[in-house]
C-alpha cells in the first residue's frame, strides 16, 4: 500500500511488483537442485542467507520502481533455492519416526514469520515506513548464520559424493545410537542405480512420481493461498474493513489461527498419517471459498457481513496450513531417492511457483472484473479438483524409510 503511494503504481504495476518475487523464485527453484547436489545442502543454506540479507537491504534502499523490481527478483531467487534446500536437508537428516513432524515444522516457522511480518507492518504503518518493512528482513537472515554454520552436512549427500567417512560422522551426530554401517549400506544401495538427472525423472519408475509432484505443487498454489497472503489488505478492504488495524493487524490474527492448525498437523502427521490430514485441510478450503462467495454475493452486510467474511478467510488459512501448507513439502521430499531428491523438490517448487505467479499476476484484476464472488468461485472449483487428485493419487508414507518409498512408484502407484 505504501510503495504504491510513493511511486504512484497502477494495479498492473502492483501485481508486477508482487509477481517479480515469484519469478525470481522460479529461477531459483530451477537451479536449486543442481546447486544442492554440487556444493551440498549446508553450504547452499549459508550462501542464500548471505544473499537474502544483501537483497533485502537493496530493496529497502531502492530509489526507483525498476530498482525495487530488481531487488525483489533477486530476493525471490534466494527464496526459491531456500524452499528446495531446507526441505531436502530436513528429509535427509530426520529419523523416519519424526520426519513428517520435522518437515511440518518448516511450515510452522513460515506461519510464525508471517505473523511477525504482518505485525511489523502494522507497527510501522503509522509512518508509512515501507523501507523498514523490507530492510528488517535482513535481521533474521543474519542471526541465523552462526547457527547454520554449526549444522552438519547430510550423510546422504556425503555418500552421493563418495565420502563414506564423513557420512558416518554426520549420521552419528544425528542418531548416536544408530546401526551406522547398516544404515550407510541401505542409503548407499540406491545411489548407483541411476544418473540422478532430469532424464531419470522422466523415465519409469520415477516418471509417475514426477507427474504427481508437479501437479500437486501446482494445485497447492493455484487454489488461492497467496491471493490471501499477498493481498489480504485488499480483500478486507473489498469487504468493507477500513483502517490500518483492519488491513494489517487482522491478517496477522488470521495467521495465528494458521499457527494453531500447523501445530495440530505437527502433532498428528506421524500418528494419523499424511492423507487424512491433507484431505481434511482441502475440504475446509472448499467450505471457506463457499462462505466467501456468499459474503461477496450479498455485498457489504455491515457487522454480520464483516464477521462472516473474516471467518471465511480464517477458515481458508486454517484449512490450507493444516493440509497443503504442512504436508505439500513432505511429499516433495519423500517421493524420490537421494540422487533425485533435490532435483525432484526443485521440480515441484517450480510447478508450485508457476501457480503462485499466475495467482499473484491476475488476482487483483480478477477481483475487479469478476468480483469477490466470482473470484472465490474459481478457487472453489480448483480446490475441488485438488481434493479429487489427492484422494486418488497421494500415497500414505507414514513411518516408512525414505529408501522404501520408492517401491510405491516402482509398483505403479500401489504399495505391494
């Protein structure tokens, strides 16, 4: 809102500014798998933390719209690499019994940061300090550096590079009581079975897994989550909310509910399983879309309309963070063997970001041309398609070793 005020941006320019980060993420995601395989998971994280801090400051000190676009593109580039590398790192490090929970904890961190971001925006809104809003992002990136330096590299990456002794040490750091030689043998057995490149992902048995993660990644975004994350102030404004508290603090309150949903998913994912939680979350998104359609169909209903409108957004966020938000990257990290894992996650993220870019680029235009009811009707249809896809094709991977999950894809999408 405040960048628009300073630079006099049109609706299309606002969409471009938002989409530029996503375009950067697509480029970063395309190269993330190659980078993570080449220099390692840990070094990739260190590199992007430094880059993130630098590009956040570049955005804060931008003196023109083109300079700000460039800074946002470069920032997106680092985010694209981050999303792939972090999920791969956690998947390769975590024991099977808690892998789902630790991958879900990634979404817990994201939602917590969203709350801090919105509240920071609210506190700085009175002075229209958008430069501080962007520049302060460098602080957590800098604080994380000394912590990440202490992390071990993953044993699976060491084995990928033939460094068996380093892999043994890394495995013992994470699981001191593990039968190291047996685990190293199990991890190392599949490494020499293929090229580890994109071409292998496009051949059986992993072609099926590749198609699955590409479609899943696209559905995670095209169903509309970032329409709400990016444009919450605009949505609340269209409902009839006014003032900085309503436009910037209410989105933070919505994310608090999302935080509770992630905690629920965190507790249940390794007990109940992936599929029931994911399907329940998508069903809640569909109900939320219907509520939003009803609110916008009736127009401004005063107090009751605002309550139902806020409730619709709240339910959507809860459903998304419970399901897609918490479990999407669990599937990305579990669907491929070590040699393909970072490239597979990169492929899913690229598909995910294409959907993200489409939503970011057209949402305001849809809101103006179709109205709120028509826009959320489109999202409801897409969520229904997502529900059917997940019900039919998503495997249940609870409690299975990463090296065992390959058999689901090798067996034509069935457990033997």
